[in-house]
C-alpha cells in the first residue's frame, strides 16, 4: 500500500479509535513445563497422533515466555494504542482450582508493567482455550463446575491486575470451542458430540457472566466484555434445504451466543430441530440468563470470512476443518460449507471478502439495536504461504491488502449513511503479532506481522508490520 493510501486510511480513523495487535498465550508462549505451569487440555490433545498438521508440538511455539522483552519491544515499535494478550489459566492455577502459581502471575505482571511503561494499553483475555487439564478431565465445558472455577480465577485476576488493565475479555470465541472442540473433535478436547456439545454454549456464557460479576466486584477500572467469532451466513442456493440449514447454522454460529449475552434469552429454535437442541435446554437453570446478561462496556467481534451453507455432507463441513476434513463426524453433519468462487482465498482457504465485515456489523445493529454495546474488532487477519526461513525481507502484500480493505470497510460501514450507521466502532486488533502455533494447523499457517523461524526462533518483521507502523504514525 503506497504512503498516500496509508494517509487516506488514517484519515478515516476517529480520534478515539484504538488500533492494536493481538496474541494468545497457548499459541506463542511455549515453556509448557516451566515455572509451575500445569498442563492444559490442548497440551494433552496435541500429543494425540494425527490431530495436529505435520505432527507439530506446541511445547516451544514462538518461545514468547523466554522472549517476552524482545516481543514487547516489537509491539512498542509498532506504535499501537493497545496490545491484546491472554493469561494462560494453567500457568497461574495449574489445577484450575486450589493454589495459585506465583511465578505464573509474575510473568503477566511484568508484561503489564512493560506495556504501561511504553504507553500501550493492556487488553487481557482470561480464557483463550487453554483449560487446565484436571478441569477438562472432570468434563471441561460440559460441566457447570468449570464456569464456577472460572469465576474464581477471574476474581483473582481482577484483584491482582484490576488497576492496570484497560479492557477485559472474559471468554474468547465460545462458538469455536463448542463446535470444533466438543462437537466435531477438530480442536481440544477432541470430543465428537455434535448437538450433544450444546451444554458447552451455556456453561461458557455462564462463565462469562460470573466472571464479569467477579471482575466488577474486584473493583477493576477497565471495561468488561466478551468476544466471539461472527460471520454472515448465506444459503448456497434458493433451495429450501439450503435455506433451512443456513438458518440453523446462523443460529448455532451467531445467535446462540449473542442473544443471551445482549438480550438475556436464547433465540427461538425452529420446530424441525428442537429435538437436536434439547441438550442445551437441559443445562439451563433458573436465574442463569440474568447472570449471563451482564452490562457490557464493549462487545468483541472476531471477524475473518463469510459463510455459505449447502445441504448435504461434504468437505468443509466446519470452518477451519483443515486436514481434518476426512473425519467421520463431518459426514454426519447434514450440511457443509460451500465455496465462494467469486472471491480470492487466504492460505487457510478462507474467502477474502472485505465488504462482508460491513454486512456483519449491519447485522449486529439490526438484531440488537440499542442493546448493542460499542464494538471492538478484537481479531482480524489472514494467513498466506510464506517460507519457513526468512532469507530477506518478506513482502506480504496480500496480508496488507486484506487488513487495509477490511479496516476500511468497517470504518465506512459505521459512518453516516453506511449500512451499519449507529454502531459505535471503538477499535480494531490485527491477528496477530507473531507467526505462531495455529491450533490444529500447527505451524502450517502464518498469520503474523512478524515472521518466526521455528527452528532458530529468529523474528523478522514483514512488510505488513511496517504498514501498520506507518498507519499508526500517519494518524498522529
């Protein structure tokens, strides 16, 4: 993107708009056995043969635990307003209950102080998928007790860090945990329950509500919210079955999470599928929805791509299936993700359709109206094929184009006359700072602004890093 284009994009940014970059603990930290950290469900899952692309291990990842100072210096060099990180629950409480691990808390304490010294606002996610293994063995998010333990952890985090964190994200992408982790077995813990996974929806939302209460009871000064992956869902054709399944998937993917949090109720279930949703109803207790619907200071939107649904099983029955597209479970799903042949694709095969982030913002406004809090795009980014070793500068122009077009589309959508006029868009976080352990895809997908050589662990900023640095400089 030429400098003039950067200047034009910077001119669209409101004065109080926050630009940032995001990471997740399990994907970058490594050091899985260091300083008292306990194992997580993802540690156990990654040891299973065949579940991670290339047999990759998260044991070292980007080694952020030992290279934190180097990585935060990169964040400072970017000139961003905010940095979104996550706390590894098993690093600070190895069993998910009982004693705290002071060495784990001290690691995040240093990060917060380092960010604040650089004038960067810390945004902290409490749960980014790394459930302490003892809790996973006790049922994980199928068990109500996990939500109760999570509230205790949130209270402790609020007590320790409540004076320094700018914004708190309670739970990251409960939809992905439910679908990929418990429904299809693509992610940890590798359960293949299909609709039997639906109690995970309720227990994660309950955990959010209890955590929001605990943070506020601890007197935190920062805002409190939740973040979820959302996408506009379209039928592949006008055929009634395509339209039916698209409606059901929109409910499963979007509304099951946002409706309880923002409206205090679950959406109406189509009568043809009510039997499938019984496991969800069985998890709900009186008073739960009042807990789930907490006042929010912001609503986090993770946005990557739109979805198109066609009836019948087939490859791509779940987002991010990747090398798991052969799983027998996917053949039991009565619909699949259809292609968007009109759009180019990322390295993950996701359609690049920047105009659809505007559609998503407009859909949130239409569905939730005055009940919709200010929106923060807590993740937006793309992977593209790149070399394992950086022999020189990496010109990732495709990533720059993806990021710039999505940010511009979102900013224009919420302006007067835009399709999402009335939505207050507070900020946008690039996913992600570093190439990392990309869950079931291992090290095969590179999303980072900074290239990581996973043999030497050398960091090499890409062209997209310089683009974001120039965008931050131009707005000032």
